C-alpha cells in the first residue's frame, strides 16, 4: 500500500484558472508536508511546506492540510504556462524516520494558453 | 532557500566502471544528506541517508556495497556507484536539510544523470 497517493493526471487547466492538486496519505503520525515542483529533466524545487491544519498562502500558492482526513492540497491561482510541471507531494513521518521524505507519484500539470 | 550543488551534472561511463557523484551544501552545514534515485516517469526513491562522520543508512533493497556513501565533512557527501551496469542508469539526486532553516525543509541538488553503456 502506497503511503502517499496523488492523481498522476495529467491535469490540464487554462491560463489564469485555479489549479487544484490533491494528495492523501496513510500514516496518521506524519507531521510535516511539502509540495515540490519538478520540471522535466530537473530536480525538485520546494514550493511550500505546511505543518498545521488549515491554509498557508504564499503568493499564488495555497497549501491546505487536514490531518483528520489525511489529505493535503495545493492550489495555484492565476495559473501560468510556466507552472506546467510535475508536482510532488511529500511527507516527513517524523519519529525515527525524521528527515526522510516519502514522495507521491506526482501530478502532471499542464497550463495551456 | 538553502543551496545544494552536485557534480557532475551528467556522466556517461562503460559497464563495469565506477562513478563518483559529489553533493555539497554551499551556504550551510549539513549533518545529514539524502540520496535519491529517479527513473523516467517515476517518482523519487530514497536510497540512503548520509550521516556526517558515521555510516550511511540504506533503504531496504539498496545494495550498500554497490552504492558507497561517504560523508566526510559537514558540507560534502559522495555517492560512488561501483561496477556500474546499464540498469544503474538513472537520475541521482541528493538533498540536504538546513539545521538553521525552517523546520525540516529539504533542498535538492540539481541532480546527476548517469548513463551506463
């Protein structure tokens, strides 16, 4: 059973729209959650980190965490073609696994003009 | 965010040779670094945790004698792929956590693309 689940997509949205990316996880003790963006052929780039229930906003990005329902999401407002990439959800389970990230399969986002 | 570099960015080698990949934290000291491998159209898979001054911790299924990790200083970890074979061809990426940064955010190096002929 996968620990982190993401819809692989592709998710296609028009330029200027809101892109919504979702991630569910199975380990209830997970404490830290991250969203990374990965362009084709490049390494992941950290976009957002979130640790508490609720929303966290940074520019056009909003991360949402609901620990009771075990999901974390990323909203991208005013999507741009340059946002086209694979978005990876990752978690740090903490405890003896502190610092070790578990990644989802990633969601491919395409923003078309 | 913190800056992590890797060298080389790509390497092509013959089957049976060994390849060393360096990972450096440029603006912070990293007691712990992580090595990942990513095959085409797949997600990142953690290979091992590199601890400064001690032995690396390998994930299940990763051959420690094939993937040698040395973390000799607080800013440098190396991954050596010994007796490389074509099935070792992959994108190898290291990451590090800045102890003085935000919680346990990890930053990735640019990656090394290994092709074994």
